[in-house]
């Protein structure tokens, strides 16, 4: 595998970006979470608590791919209350147990994409993906061109991390 060093791109990557999408009709997770129990099936909501909802992914990586999101429109982990964070983690655990039992998954990819650059399709409303996996299935992460772009030198990254650790 080749490595392409491009430390000059760091300023572009770390520059301020556009604000996340507005709440309300512009955010499908807000619309889905605000739906009524009667609308849950049409909205693909399979479970909800007072603080979160579980939605079937309309564009799944694998059978059983779920989205777990807070009902409140929040973009980052630090925006969540302790109650919301605990609720979301308990819901994720519950959904994994259900999928293990009902579809016999051998394992799971559980992930949270924070920000558009990290792959978040809805960067303004954080949500976890639960993707069931089976022994021998394909990895859903595409590998292209055997080239990685490293946007920061290792020295700069080292300094950044060690400076933060001593604060």
C-alpha cells in the first residue's frame, strides 16, 4: 500500500465548515422521531424511548442495519445529556441482543460518524449505525486505489496529542 503525504491539507480540513442542517422538516431523524406511534411503521421506527428512536436504515449495508438516534437534534457527543447518552447506549445494547437472537448475526459493526468528513450522512443529528455481520460476509468499507492520504505530519500529530495530554 502506498502512502501519500499531504500535510498542507490540514488547514483545509480544520477550517470552519457550514452549519449543520436545521431541525424540523429538513432533518429526517427529527421528522421520524416526532412521528406518532401510528406513523412508526411508515417511518420505519422499530423502537423508541422517551429520549431516542431506532429506525431501519433505508439504504442498508447489510440486513438488519439499524440507526439509533436521540430524539433531540444534536450534532455532537458533548451536546447529549448524561441521560440521553445512557439511554442511547442501553438501546444499542438492547437492539444488538434482539438482532443476535432474531437474525443470528455472528458480530456487529457499531459506529458513529461525527461530521460530514467522517461519513455522516446527517451531520447535524448524530446517530449510531448497528450493522449485523456474519462470518464470511464482505467488508462494507470500500478500499480504493491502495493509497492513503495523510493530512498531517506525524510530528505535528504527536505534538498536538502530547500538548493536550499535559493540560
